[in-house]
């Protein structure tokens, strides 16, 4: 299947590295104009330069801390000025925080909700009117499998991700009549630059950790960022025109909940 996104414009948060970068690359090579949000200007510049090498549409980077409402509003306005519209929103920003309940402070709870849940809400709220007017929109919330099956020492992330899954379903009901499709991707053990950074100049060490982490997955290995990006690109396209309100596990079968 040849996925084409020509004429569509996308925002990807946390798009300068890891899963967000892989998704940005997939959408850009499929023809979409892609805006990536990240906090560091130097990393954004490097990512945009790399993406431009294979992009069929425009690629722009915007310095944005998605935990801050004012940053979101300012960056969204810049995307509209650059692209004219936002058709696709991939809410990906936010690293996992895994702690036992008794150690999670109010400040850590609030920071996690701001970075993950409220960032998705605020960006979707800005993109929604245009999507509704054009009767075409795709919103993809990147969560993890802890949203369905939380484990010990998984807070606050498992809770904020579960809230993100509920948000996805509720928005899907509101968006469906306007052809705004809202879905979630729940990731499991996927290789990202966070793992690679632990093994600079040590390929053997990296492969050993990948094997160790992947041994508990039914497929016997960790996933690759490109495998996640393939699904994200599909959901962002017309090919996924009857998929709405789903929470899809991208985990090689690891989650006990389908």
C-alpha cells in the first residue's frame, strides 16, 4: 500500500528524536508538510536538516515546551502561518516516569499531566476548528501499554497515559461526525535513542541490552522506531478512514490486554 499525504500538514510533538522523529520522517517522505516541536533549538535544527533529505513536503522546526500553554499557542500560530492548516496532530512528547505511589509528589503528578495530557488537550483544541471546517482531521495520541495494564512502580505515567486513552475515546465520539478521527498508539519495548545513548561506541553492549529487554516480548525482540512510524503514517492517511476511537498496541504482543 502506497500511503500518500500530499497536501496535508502535520504537527508532531517530541519530533526531534526517537519515535517522534521516525514518525516525522515517515509522514514527510509520504508528502506531508511536517512541523516538529521540541525544546532544544540545536537538536531541532539537526533533525530538520536530516528530514529534509528525504522529505517531499516542507519541514519546519519550532522550539516549544508543550508543558506550557503559552508555548503551545505561540508555536501553533507559527505553524498556521507556515503551512496554512493543521490536518494531522501526533501528540508524542513526554518521557516515561516510573515510581512507586508513595514517592510521587504533587509537583511530579502535575508536571506529568501538563506534559502529556494537557499538552494533547491544548493542541487538539487549537487544531479542532480547522479540522472541523475542512471535514478532515487525524489526531494520534502516543501512549504506552501501561495505560491498559499498569504495573507496580509505574506512576505517574501509567495514570496520565490511561487518562490519554479515555481522552482519545471521548474525542473520537465528538470528532467522528466531522471526519476527525482520533486514535491512540500504545507502545511497548521499542528501541529509541534513549537506549542508544547508554552505549556510546559500544555496539555489543547495545545489542546485549536490546536482547535482554526484548526477551520478554512474544516476538522475542524489541520493536524498531520505523515499525511504530509505519502505523502512525497509516492512521494519518485516508487509508485509515474507518478507524476511530481505537487504542492500538504496538508492542509485539507484550501487553496482557488486547
